[in-house]
């Protein structure tokens, strides 16, 4: 099955003057125009393409990379406003429409807006909406505290920075947890610190607990995060082994471990330490 508004891996069936015809396992066919073909492509090759509707509402493939995909969020710039609505630059030949009914405020040319891309069931066209709140998942939260997540930085509020989390959830980085400048529209990594009862997420730019520990303790936390939450060292371990594994003296290691243990970030076992 071919998926509109998404990347599809399809097989080259034949070449014609207009371009290459691509197919899937269900005998669906779509045209990849000549301008997107490269010399090394051959019949039988698999190629990843993005599918959307052209200016005549025909399904077409492209190797260009759009700025947004189906069921996701992005900041896009308005190129033109007409009596149909606002047309956004989303990186493809045909601009993306935001109908007037999907605008929170009347959009203006050359300005950037947070939008969500969805498939209009009535017209089977890809449409963007600036009324993004309705598209956040607030009930079925599939992330938990300590999870690393993808962030899209949004507007500044009195509390901090609003963010889109994993292209699905609404989140907030509190003002006191903003450790570096954040630009509207920037994408970065973060960590869930709390799943709130209202379905929103509290987010940190650092692994929870990092703000409260000194650098050597941070290094141990990083090691634990990258190695399944366990470090097979204790205060009884040989100094050379500690230096080889974690890169610090035994005295420094014991101090850092004590720091983490007091903050209840780790558990100490007879033969290893582990994240709580």
C-alpha cells in the first residue's frame, strides 16, 4: 500500500519520457518525474520517495525532503495568502495549504507558524492546521520518567518553553531548567522528568539528576546510561581497574558514588552499582 504524506520504499518498474514508474507489492503505481532521476537508477532498484498530490491532485513521488510529514508538527513559513487560505513552504514544489478554518489567528506572509500535517478525510488531501492543541495526545502517554525524547522548541511563556515531544505530546521546559539558549523551531533531545495528570509532560534538557551532581558524578551517570544501567565497580574495586574503566582515581570514584547514593540516583550492590 502506498502512503500519502510519508516516505515509501518502492520498486522501479519502467522508464518513460515523463519519468520512472514505481510500484509496490499491491500493484499500485506512481510516477517519479524525470527531474528526480539519477544515472545509476535501474529497473528493479528500490528507491525511497515521498508521496504527495501535485497541482492537479495526482499522486506523485519525489526524492526531495519535505520539512514536515503526515501526523507531525513543524514550524513553516507562509509564502502567500489567498482567498483559499495561507500557503506554506514545506520544501516541495507544490505549497501546503492552511485553510482559514484551520488558522488560530489570520496568518501573514513571511511569518512562521507551528502547524500539524493531517490527511483531510473528505478530500483525501494533505492539509496543515495551526490549531495544534487538538492534535496532542493527552490520554495514552507512551513515555515515562527518565525517557530520552525528541523535542521541537516552541513559544516562550511565563513558566518556560513549550515543546512538542516525539511529534505527539505537549511538554514544558521550566524556566529554571533552561541551561542554554533555545531557538523557536529548534529540534533537540531532552528527558521526561514528570508525566502530569493533565497529560502534559515536564521536560529537562539534561538527564534527571545531572543538575544536582558534580562533574565526576555526572560521568558515572553517563556511563550507567550508556551501559544498561550497571557499572561493575564498587569501593572495594582495584584502583587500576577503576581508572581503566571510568577514568578517575579510587578516592574520586568513592566520593562521586557517595554523592549519587545520597541523592538516591543509584543503588550499591556487592559487586556493582546500578541506576535506581
